[in-house]
């Protein structure tokens, strides 16, 4: 790849948001989340496989990371903390934030 400029993950996410806009990326997140739900259902029904499921998980993770970089990181972390605390409570343990 001689002469080709390399971009890191954050730069690619920011470029995607700049190129497509946050509204289009929100629609893309919905699309990817729906594909993840369908892949999970196929996997549970014995019609899918873990490779396809992992691919859809990666797509959703990429979209979430874009939203984190677009100003939602703290909100996501806040809600994630609360949900982990609730899960720990249901499991009868105490969550220790990392």
C-alpha cells in the first residue's frame, strides 16, 4: 500500500459522520441493530452461525463508537454504569466500577 494514507479508527468514524451526517448514521444504526437482532434469532433457531452473528455485533459496535465520538460517550457510559449496577443487583453481587 505504498503511498496510501492510513487512517485510525477515530478518524474513520469522524469522517463517516462528516460525510454522511448524524441523521444518516442514526438510520444506519437502526439498520445494523435490526440485522443484529435477525442474526441473533437465526443463531438461536439453529439457522445461523456465530460468524454471521459476530459480524453483525461488529457492525453495531462500530456504529456505537461513532455515536460515542459524536458527543454521546458520557451519556452511554452513565447508562451503562446504571445497567451494570442493576444486573449485579439481580445477580446478588455488588458492581465495582473499573
